[in-house]
């Protein structure tokens, strides 16, 4: 089981912060058992919560122990309550590209999409460095009702948008295989 914890060096302070987080959770009740939440980028359903920590089960079935201090200092989104979900779009961009301009273009694309929510804010992260490209993960939010439609088409639309804007995108092995099969 993984743990999401505050990087405190003093064990006594960590205990106080976790207990404070537990009091916060019992008082404010931002979620209940079974709710689908996101805490600092980790998404899952709440299995249990006590005075010191909470346990969530991720989409992959992994149990993650979350120190309650994270609910005070981190970012919590109760997805069950808001009826929203985060999309995960992955794409590769050549190293030769100006990443600041790539980032601007991605945000411009997302801003044009009426089904993408303005809050919570979309994020762009580098997740892997390849031989000739960097793999990016773009995480916009949408209403749960639009998830399947957007999950199906948005990644391809973003990829095509960046190519139209002149950014170099390496061809993936899967795309190369599809091109060869159709030729």
C-alpha cells in the first residue's frame, strides 16, 4: 500500500497535523465513505477514514493510505459531489520544440473546448523522456456526462491541433503500424 504523506521531519509535528486533519474531516465532512475523490492528483474512492489517515482505492484497484494532513495542505476535489471527472490525455512532442509555446498552444486548445471545465484547472506534466521526444500528460476536467465522448476524441483532436500549429510530433509505433496496414 502506498502512502501520501506530508514531508515533515518532526514526527511529533506530523502526528499533530494528521490529528488536526482528522478533526477537520470529522467537522467539515468534505466526503463520505464511497465518494470518488481526488487528493493531490491521486484519484480513488474512499474506503475508510479515521483520526490520523484515510484510505482510498484507485481506479487500478490499489489501496493508498493518505495522511489526514494532506486534506488541510493539499487540494481535495470531491468528484461524486461535483459530478466531474479528470481526463488524461497523453502525447509526445519532439525535443526541438519550444515547450513554453507547446504549453500555450495546449491551453489555447483546451480553452476552445466548450465541454472542458475552467475549474479545477487543467494541468500539463512531463511524464517520460523518450529518445527523441518528451511525453506529456494533459489533465483537463469535464462533467461526468461528457467523459466517454471526450475521452474517445479529445486526445486525437489535441494531437491534430498541435500538428496544424506546426509543432513536430513523433509518430508512435501504433500509428506507424496502422499506416502500414492501410497502405
